[in-house]
């Protein structure tokens, strides 16, 4: 199984990051280590170099929390051969309510769409409460992408995968009825598993990459199949999307 999105450079891992990586290595096949801020990106690059072949880097810029946009873009360009994706990037209407701010987010997102196309990397899309607009901006852009930690409607999820993109189901499938409906309906060849660690722990603690084992079992239960089947499909999808 493969965790397609985890923030292992988040501060809550500062005291035991290496131990978490080694334990994850015992339990799953790999992790995409994602960033959403410039400084986090530097940490991601260093961490992935230490654990090449198990950890893979994705560099991005959070639509509401990121800063130093131009430096982040330059960091991505400078390390294009050492990353497997651009992200997380996208739109966040959950925290941004005003139209001016949302329009600014769209312009920034367009820059990252163009950047991903330029360097030949897939996008990892953040789209909280902005799924329709994010899909509209990317659907004809000619780039590969996954909608990270998808919380939109089941109907939109099916439109997204029918357009050739992936939908990533986080560990919120363990406590969200809405996400369970989506996870049950998605074609297995379009589904990724992620934790978004350290966030979205089902026990309200610190999430860790191997929690995807629980997610796979829950999705398998919903679909009436074996957990190994879900995990294998998610792994193969991650390999295909990220070129690993």
C-alpha cells in the first residue's frame, strides 16, 4: 500500500521523524511527502534524499497559508528532477470567503498548472469547498492530477475520474459518511489512498502513514472486496500517476 500524501515535515514530527519513517517502511510500500510552504519544501527535499526509493517529494504552495510564491516556484523549477509532483496547490474556499481573494487564488493556481505542464509533473490539487472551480480550471489543461483529500460530492468525483484524473481518499473515510459514499463509488483504477498526516487521524491524535491500512479495510468493507485488492490498486495508481 502507498500513502499518496503526508506532511512528514510538519512540526509534530520534529521529535521522531526518522522513527516514523522507519516504522512506515515496515508497513507500507512508500509515501509521497508533500509540502505547502517554502520552508516545508526544503525539509521535504532533505528528508526524501535520505530515504530515496521509499519517500518521494512533492513541492507546493497552500492557497491560504503559503507565502513567498516566487521563491516556491523557483524551488520547484530548481528541483524538478528530484520531485514527482507539484503540490499541494489549488483553491481553498473554506477559509477564503471573499470574491477578490478567490480570484487571486485562481490566478496563482493557473501559474502552477502551467508550471506542472512545463516541467512534466502531475498536480496534487487542494480544493476544499472549491472542487467545482478547481476541476474547471484543470480539466482541459493537459496535465495529470489527483484531487488530494477530496471532500466534494460523489457526483463530481465521478466526473473528475471520467476526465482522466485521480481522486485521493484520505483517512477521513474512517469517520465521514459522505467520503464513504465517494470511496464506494469510485473505480478502483482511479483511486489513491492518503493520510494527510499528521492531520485527519481517526482517533483525533497524530496521523501516520500506515493508517492507510485501516482506510483500505474500510473501503474494502464498503465494496465487499478484500483490503489487499484496494491497497494494490491504490499502489499501482500511485506508481502510474507519479512515475515511480
